[in-house]
């Protein structure tokens, strides 16, 4: 019975953890296509892969595409 209690407590602790969204999930929530922020251009004009941290930052500063579309529909 003691093992059962320990296993139940471990599972309940796992259920309390918060999962971080992936950059792709954040892009989808913002209305962008998958991997929209994955690549960028450096000073030399070469394509580089953007870090997840910078992708989160970029997406956090973005305006949600779907919201802008709906606002424009109401204005036009």
C-alpha cells in the first residue's frame, strides 16, 4: 500500500507542472505559419537559424494576425 501512495503522489506532482509552449505552438496562436520565425538573415545576408529564446521574444512582441484581420473586416 505504501508504494501505491508514493506512486499516486508522484503522478499528482507531475500533473502540477506547467508545460512551456513550443515556438511553433506560439506561432500558431499568433496566426503565423509554422516555422515563420525559425530563420532570419544575418549582417552578411546569410540565412541563420534563430534561437528559441529569440523566437519567443519576437512572437511576444508581434500583433496577432487574426485579430488584425477581424478589425479590418469591421472597418471595411
